């Protein structure tokens, strides 16, 4: 199994456009929007900017890499001692290989090191089993968009 790496992605400046990981990161993240970008030529005018704005709305964006290739993206919003996992996406071609669980564990380690005591998230039905298997508890007061949380500090 190749080592999975997460690295903070500098989304806050326009220098993001010159990062060689940018196209892959936004292509994978755009899968959340239902976009299908196989090649840079597939990207419609304005789509990059839409994805970048969505990522900039939160405090941190991470590139998830395996074997030197971007395989996923995560966006978190750190609020004092709590962190909201706004999105976690693995390239749809690479799903069901344990990458999501490994990426989630790496993100937890990163935000725990920053002093975050609890990770919170909202999940669609398709990803709920991932979070349950990773030790998250469903908030009983949540509605159709299930909310989960997990203490990160003892």
C-alpha cells in the first residue's frame, strides 16, 4: 500500500492557478458538483473559479496524494476548538479502496495537531457508513442530512 499524504493547498491567493496539482484537485473536487472533467479542455468557462470560490469559503483545503498523484481533496473549516469537515472527495475512479478512510484519518491527525477537539460533518447517505466505521457518532437531532461528530482529543 502506497503512503497517503495530505498537504495544505494554498487556495487563498491566485498563485493557486500555477500549482501543478490545481487542475487535478479541482477536477476531483468538481465531482461533488456533478461535473465530469477528464481533461483540461472539458472545463467550461467559469467552472475553475466556482470550485476555487467554494474552497476559499473555508479555512483549509487539502490535496490528498498517493504515489505522487492527487487522488482526492478535502475542505475543512476550523472554528476555535472544533472543525467542520465541509467536504471529502476521492476520485470516483479510485473509490472503494480505503482511500477515504485513510484520508479521513490523516485529516483528523492534522487538525488534532492544531488543537481541534472535535470534528463535525454532515453526510449524505452514500458516505455515512465511512464515518460510522471511522468512529463518528450520529447527532440524534439531525434531520435528513445526517450530522456526525467525533471527539479528537482525550
